[in-house]
C-alpha cells in the first residue's frame, strides 16, 4: 500500500498514512496525533534520476574552469561539492571534510599536510 504524507492544520504535526489507491480520496483521513480531520496532503520532494551522461554534461562548465580555481580554494570547494552532489553516490566523510576546509579558504596544500593519510588505501588486504 502506498504511504501518503499529511500535515494536520490543527496541531501542525506531520504524519503518514497507508491507503490503497481506491481508498485515497474516498476514506476520511484523521490526524494520527490529535484526531482532527482538518488535514492537508504534504507533497514530498521528487528526485529525478539523471544518466551519467547528463551529470557529466552539467559538470562540464565546472571542469573547464578548474584552471581558474588553482588559487581560489573556496571556488574549488564549491565546485567539488557540486560534483559530489551530481554523482548521486554516497561519498566518504573525508570528501566532505576536504570540501568544508576548501570552502573555508584553506589551501589544498594545507589540507594535504593536515590529512596525510588522505587518498591512501588503509584497508587490510
């Protein structure tokens, strides 16, 4: 059964409800917290899956301007964050730490000095 998200207009709390397709719009929905029928449907964000090709196309401009970022760690950090988001994959915590350091203005050389194990494979073989 599909789950539908609602917000109660009386108590302002969110709740989910399971309804079959035939029940939706026919069955009265009550707030799971206060019992009020004064509720409204909450629309969730929609994620759109992109192909690898379309992700690469959207990053093309950023990649072309990387030469300009050599002396601008903040811009490099912003570009890396965007590229990380575009991959749609879960990235390691170290990636986020490097991006945050760049965005704060720390130079890549300083980051490399502070994180000497960065990029090394420390997993046992």
